[in-house]
C-alpha cells in the first residue's frame, strides 16, 4: 500500500468531528484567496518597478540628452547584474520608457494600471492611442478578468466603439440602475467574424452557425450571458411559437430573447418581440427575476424607423446590427487554385542562394 493510500485509509477511519468539514472548506477558501492576493501583489510591484525604470530613463534622456543607444547598454548591464530575471531586453526597456511617458501620474498607475499584468499593458500601449479608450480597456480587464488573448480580441474588434451603442427604449421601460446596465451590455454592431455564410443564407442558417460556434458567440455577447436554448418552444393560445435564441443574464437577473434577421430592420419586428417578451414574462419568468429584455439582431437598420418602432412599446427592446465575414462569390472561388496546386507551384520554383 502506497503512502498516499495509507493516509487516505487513516483519514477514512477517523471519526467525524462536528463542524470540521465546514472549517476545512473555509480554510481552503482563505488559502486560495491569499494565493490570489499574493500573485496580484507581485504583479503590482513588477508593473510599478517597470514604470519607475521607464520614468528614470525618460528623465535622464530629457535632462542629459542621452540617445537611444543608452538603452542597449543599460539592457546589457542589467541582464549581467540580474541573470535570473527576465524583462530587461532592449525592447522591453523601450516599452517601460513608453509606459512612463503614457502614464505620467504615478498615483494613476498605482491605483489602476498596476492591477493588470505587464503583458496586458504592453498590448494596450501598442494598439490603443486614445487615453480615454486605454483607461476603458484597463477597467474592463480588471472587472471581467480578461486574459491577454481576450483583451487583444476585444481591442481588435473595436469593442470600445461598439459597447452600449444599440438603439433601445431601456431608459423608459426599465428601472435604474438596470436600464443603464442593460444599455451597456448591448453592442452595435456585433462582430460575427468567426462565421462565414453565403449571401443567400437565411435566419435559420445564421442561427445554426451561431450555435455551432457558441463559445465564440458567448464571448462576443459578453460576460454574464447563459445559453438557455435555440428555437425555444412556447405554446400560446393553442399555437406553437419558437424563439430564435434564449439566454439568461446573470447580472441583470432576467431572460434575454434574441430574434435574428438576415435583412433590414422592419417596424413589425419590434411588435413581434414585444409579443415574445410578454409571453416569456408570463410563462418563464420567476417572481424574483427582472423584466425580460429583447434584442432584434439584423443586418442593417434605419435609426429613425427603429426609434419610431420602439417609442410606444412597454417592453424593453434593443435593436443592433451584426457584421459577418465576407465570403467570396462562387464563381471566384471556383477560379482560385487549391492548396495542392499552390504547393506544387511552390515546389517547382527554383531557390536562389545569394
């Protein structure tokens, strides 16, 4: 019998102690929280160190006229002095200088910027030039715990410019602060760049494609959306109705109904959604839930038409558009070479060594 099995056998023989399991779980939770705090503290100190190094480089270059070559020399000296530490490459030292130049206020760095990893900060420095937009992405990263990959995806998809831009009637139909939160959750347009549909695709094709890519779809929808079902069946007045997509939002504490349209928004789309929301509130909504929210996702919309269509409705509805990956026309696809043909052509090209 191994040592691990012997320990397990001994533990199984121990008589139960009242309240012990709860005590053990509490200790485990405290230890995990302490580990997280320790990791965050290490990251904060590292980011602050990099900011301080960048500030000193910047100050001395401004005061003494040091050129860019000093960074190469400094990199070599620091790596020689601290061979076990990474992060002192010339490239990273230049990022430190840019970091300090971008955020001159040390208090702002301590209170906000140092809460996200250095790699996240570098990506934001590279891709975002507006100070308001930079701060927004930093706060969103802290709030939602975005990984570096997700952060890059959100920046590349222009989330800052899309978040909260849907046309809605939430201010009139939802109480505060739910109306403000719901408004910020909806985007316009949604980016479905993970899909590739033919020009003649129908709503059902779009729905199936989104379900097949549910992970990417949930990422684009944002934090808090829980998938309930597609073509969700409701029986109303002895008739069958099917909701394209049904979600539950964990922060809003309500159902979210999504109706997909492959064409332009039409005024009757809002009436149909109003009907769906009345049915969901009556048949599915729990007494503790907030009012259900509807979203009409269409290929394009006329702002004036949407505003008129939503004006006198008593259910919270938003209208957004979406963007799909452009697919090549079939006749052009047929004229493109296959991968095998391309490989054969490449093998036939003689390599010249110069």
